[in-house]
C-alpha cells in the first residue's frame, strides 16, 4: 500500500470558482513526499547539513480528473516507482477522503481527483549540480521500494 497523508482544503487553496487551484495539487504532493521521507527517517534539513545535498523536482506529469473544493478532506499518496543513482520517480495520487471509509482500507473507493509522477533529483545544495544520492538514503529507499507504509495521520 502507498503512503498516504491527509490534507484539508482551505480558502487559500481555492480559486474564484471555489475549486482548488490546479497548481496547489503540486503543493499537496510536495507535503506528502516530505512526510513520506520523514516517515522513513529521512529528514531533509538534517540530510542537507550532513551531506550538503538536497532533493529538487526535475520533472512532473499530472492528470486532473475531478475538482476538490473548500473544506474537502483529501488523502495524498506517495509510492516509490524507481530509484536511480541520482534521482527517484514517485507516483502520487490525490483522492477525496470518504467520511465512511472502511478502517482496513481508507483509500478503497475514494474518488481520484489528480494523479501523476514526480521525478526528484539529488543535487549539491550550493551548486545545484547533480550528484549521487547518498548511500544511507538510497539504501533506505531501496529497502522500502514496493512496500510503503500504511496511511498516516498527523
């Protein structure tokens, strides 16, 4: 199962039509990826201090299916698809959270709002030049590939 992170839609997330502004789905996905890495013990601030490197988004591909609206509860997933020497590909989905979702699978039957893939690359923080992902990170990610944690709640 994918890692899942809950998010609520606020006024600041919506456009004049009362629906979530399309670019905000990328923000939701960023939050979910950060929390997914944190759940694996990868704190990005600490990692920068220790290695001098950071993850940056290098490519996105999104498809929008249905709109989210003010006060909606969402679940944003992250699932590792590929680990390279200097980048990761992560599949992500934004789903509407159902009020009466089954406890054993809270994402079952949840309407899909947006889905896509995000490639993040590892770079030196000072120069932004590509570098190899540190072994402690790539090792952690490789051990979790294909077996993400259960949905998380903050």
